C-alpha cells in the first residue's frame, strides 16, 4: 500500500476547503479534542498545530483518537457490517466505558465475530480501539501535571486499580511509580503512522516506540534497569528534537536524524544497529548482507535477534531489513507500518534524485 498523502499543509488546506476529493482518502486527528474527522467535516476547523493526518481509520484509532460525532468518519466503510455498525454506535455513546468481552456478549454478539469484523475493517480490534482511546486521555492528563485520580477519571476508569493495571500494561509501571524528577522522561506524540512514545533524559533519546507495541512495557522495564533510574512523564530537549525531526521526515524534508542517542546493548548489537543506520534511505538489505558487512558472515540469526532488540524505531531503521527474496519480514510495529516506512523512504529518495527513476 503506497503512502500517497501530500504534505500536511496541503491536507490542512483541504480540511479548510472541505475538499471532497479527500473524503475517505485522508483523516485528521485533532489533538485538542482527541477526535478524528473526515476532511469534509462541517465542525469548526482546528488550528494547524493541533492537527495530524492519517491515511487509514486504523491509524487514527491506534493513535488514540475517537471518531467525530458530526461527520462519522467510520460510517461508510462499515455500513455493510451490522456488527461493526452497532458496536461503533455503542462506542460513540459511551467512549469512556471500560469495554470487555462480557459487554459484547450482553449485546448478543459473538466476541470472535466482533474481533474478525473489526480487524477486517480497521486492522484493530474493538477492545484495542476502546482501550487506546481511553488511555490516551489519562496519559495526557499526567503529562500535563495532573493527579493520578484526574487521569483515571479522564480515562473513564471507575476503579483506580483498573486504571493502574491498564496504565502498567502500556508503560510497564503504575502511575504512582512515575517520578516527577525521574532521570528518564516519557512523552506521547503523534505521527502519520500512529502515536509514539519517546523516552529521553536531558541529553539523549533512549527509546522510541509505537504506543501500541505489545513489547513496550517489557522494553521500558528493561530500560529502567539499564540506566538505574526512575521514569517520569514529560518533555526533554531530545524528545522535542525527535518529534520535530520525525515531522520533517514524514514531510519528505529529512534524510537522516541528528537527535543524540543512547544505545543499550552488547557491542555486537550496537555494531548491528550502527550498520542499520548506514543503509541508505530508499534501500533495503537482508540479514545475511548485514552479517557480512559487520564481519560476521555466519551470524545472520544473531543479526536478526539484534535487529529485533532495537528500541529506537525509525531512527535506527530496522524496517530496512527484508527477506532474501525481498519480502517483508517481522516488524514489532506491524508489517503495515514497515511497508509504509519503506514507501515513504522510496518516495523521499526519488524526490532527492538518490534513486534512478528512468527505468
């Protein structure tokens, strides 16, 4: 699937104009309200700096946005599926409800059917959609200095324990364990491929992952042990820098990243990661090729493990590794993101004349 969206300024103008050419092709997430809309939405237009744009509905949900009640952005793609239509109506009516399989059963629906229907329509399950939407509200409350109880209420959790457990599944620790003066600070920001969590100290970036990655809690726990420091919420200069650089990258204006990094791993693992950063934008390599280039031709499996242990997505471009036949291999952020990252980089490389497009 090609990444065909124009830059954000073009999309924002399309939003202001309510351009019908973009209906169903692009969506806008509004950070100040937490909802996503069609570009033809009749609601009052948000400020440019509060907007982020997505190509699919699944990406909007994975970034934690809820569907707009004015323009119903999920409507047309699911009109023919009664199961999806019914649950979306329930979700819009109770966006902060803690949805469970028991709720689905009480509605007379089969949980396995619901999972398949939502995955087919949006690439994400209904329960994942609801959980991400609610946790985003709590995360932002805590990031702004709010109390745990305020974050719990913002997330729609009636039980403090339930909120702590859900938060722990996302960050690998309970809200009360977060320290305002922690050595490491975690923050959440949006990208065209979904929300990402960055963890930095005052000097460098330690971790950058998609917020919905299942391995994220374990990665954060491991990181805290490696640096022997507390984790808090908030922004540091490196987080501001990577958020800005990623914006330029997705707009096709940046070939590489300058944010300082701290790489936690063995010397072999770091050698692999450094070699990944040497792969030119728009190019891909296999594990075997990487193994040869670091002088370990008999270690493609070890290279694959090092690739999978990468905790700084996109900046250390493990998405540039493919199978021997050129096919996509595993990617912690999801194969659909891997494909889009490759497509983005091909587009940038071609626009900069780094790839011959005459053939």
